[in-house]
C-alpha cells in the first residue's frame, strides 16, 4: 500500500519509541527515557541479557555482543523483519493503525 503521507516523520510523530519497544521487546523492563536494557537481543542467539540496549527517547538500538546498531524504530523494523525502508513504514502504519 502506497500512501504519500507515509514517511518517517509521520510515523515517528504518531508512534513513540517506548510504546513500540514495549510491544517488540516483551522480555525487557523498559523505563521512560534514554538508554534502557533491552533484554535479549533479537538479532543474535542471545542467552545473556545485558548487551542489547534501546534508547526510548530516540528509538536507537545497539547490541554490544553482536554489534548491530540502528538509529530509530524504522531501522529496527527493517533489520528485524528484513524489510526495505518503505515496507517498514507500511508495516508500522498497518500494525499500529496510523493511517
Ligand atoms: Zn545482538
């Protein structure tokens, strides 16, 4: 589905990183601001919590074990679901009812 309203700013204004990551990272005890322990890393076979961090202000994420890094929730969706940028926007809009 193509919709010209569907751009990164539109998504980020309507979906906060904290709501998004609370949905994606069910094993993490996420608080409010800045960098949090994201629980088990979704990008590698992780059995040692503490390496994966998410920033609930910006949506950035980083794993100190496998080295994956990204700047926002759109980058996270692209990486974890193997999507292109526009596909990631469409998934977020659909999943969260943003359109
Ligand atoms: Zn990792």
